[in-house]
């Protein structure tokens, strides 16, 4: 978003300077009028644009886009540095934006019917994306004390943070998600928020997120964790929404508990990792590699049994996961184990229970609202104890 904003500023500045001339642009009222006219012609309404300083090398301004009583974007202090070339430099007339500093920008976004929109900013984004490539490097961008609000049908999620881009490429981003409450249908989701960071290195992106207590609840099910950590090391996007190259991802959760109808599990922890290659574009995404997940539960209560010291592992090797226009499909060699220290039932007690299952080729395919699973599975079950046979 910051990159698009930087492009927008550079394009707007060029139009202003060409249309009015450097001398006349020094007059703030004319500059403001031209800027509003340009923004309106490209799908955005500038309800307030106030220039506080303007020179041959840059300008400082306040910006507001969208309705005056509820704007989609405001920037309290926007400092733009540019350079001007012309016949006096032996070149054609050109304005190159060198840097953009945004102090306390506030952005409002909406998630509507599965689509992210930015209100009055959408028209400008579309125009900027359609601009022909320029031989000039993109400007450096610094964002200070930024805020973003995501409005959904179930509630509001707010993010605070700062970041920087160099020549249009993200270099660093640090943010904080505020506590939130969402209600989607009959499901409620609550979280205390957490920290998010992203940094680039050597053509790659490394991201980390650490969230405090999170929980969701519905009439027949509920789940939660006291702490969730997510990390990823993925290729830097090579184009608009295009990612391709080696990828590593990890999810960890502590203090896990859940309920599904009559099943209740408590005192758990879980870990999942993926290592392989990703290829993601706007219409098709795929992962190829190895997926491993493990977990443990202190206890679990089921309809006719109670188990203690539960643990499990799942490994999907040769994984091929694809999401496309026809749905989601997956293929892998699978191996899983489940163990419990004790299992108490009405018929008796078992100890040191262990089960293992495997498949050399298991396939999954979504079919409308259903899921088709094919493949041969073999397994074993071992344990110690005595179970009474039901009375005949």
C-alpha cells in the first residue's frame, strides 16, 4: 500500500508541475485546486489538501481522501522530495520523486463479500497500476506512526505500525494488532492482539507474528490458545501478487483447548511446519514439499472414554497442494501416529496405547461443499490392559 501511495504522489506531482508551471505552483491555492482536480478525475475526492510548504525540491502537505466526516485516507504530514530536469540539464522535462515521508497516515479498508476495498483510494490505485513503466527508480518511502482499520461485517480490526521501502521495495515493517472482537454468523472470535514484523533480505521476505490469547466460540464448538506464533521465510514478490521460490513456514500454539459437541480437550500444544517450494499467483497457488505437524493434550474427554497424556504426529512427504479455479486438491505420502498414556472407558482401562497409520499415496479433492479422499491406508494399534466384553 505504501508503494502505491508513493507512486500516486509522484504521478500527482508531475501533473501539477506540468499543468501550472513551477512559478505558479508556488501559490498554494492554485496547487491545491489542481491537485483536487487530478484526484477527482481519477476516482478519488480530495475533501482536504493543504500545502504548508512548496519549493523546487519538494513540498509538505496534509491530505484527506474520501468523505469529510469519515475519510478513507488521511495523512497528517506528507513530506515529498523530488528533482526536476529539463532542457537546462540536457534532457526533456521530467519530475522524479526521490522520497516520501508519511507521518501519521490513517487508512480505512473494507472486507466486503470476500474482497478488499479502500473506498476513494481504489480509483487512484487502479490508475497507478495502469501507468506505463518508468525508467526512473521508485522513491524511498518512510511511514511513521501509521494506523489502518479493517472494517468487516463482523467487526473492526485495527493495526498500528511503521515501515519503510527503498526504491519501491519493502525493507521493513513493524506493527501491532489491537485487541479485537468479531462476530461472524453465530461464531464469535476474540483476541488480545499481538506484534507483527516483516523484513526483506537478499530477494526474500522474513515475517514473524506473536499473538496473545485468542479464542473462537460457536454453539457446538469452541477452541482457543494462550499464545500463537507464526513465522515465514518466502520469496519476495516478483510481480503483482506473484510469489515463486523456496519457502519455510511455522505455526506454534500453547495453552490449546477445544470443544466439539461432546469432545473436550485441554492443556495442549501444537506445532506445524512446511518446507518446500511455493508458486502463488492471483488465480492459482501451489505448495510442494514436506509438511509436519505434532501436538499433545493433557487430557481429552469423549462420549464414552477419557484419555490422558495424548500425543500425535503427522508427516506429509511429497506433498503437492494446489488451489485453483476448480477447487483445492492435495496429494502426498502420509504417516501418522497417535498415542495416549491411559484410556478409561466404561468397559475397562488401557495403558500405553499407540496407533500408527500410513499411506503411500493419499489424495484429496474438494467437490462443491464436500471432500473426496482416496488412497489405501494401513495401520496398527497396540496397548495394555483389560476391557470387559459387553454382556450377552
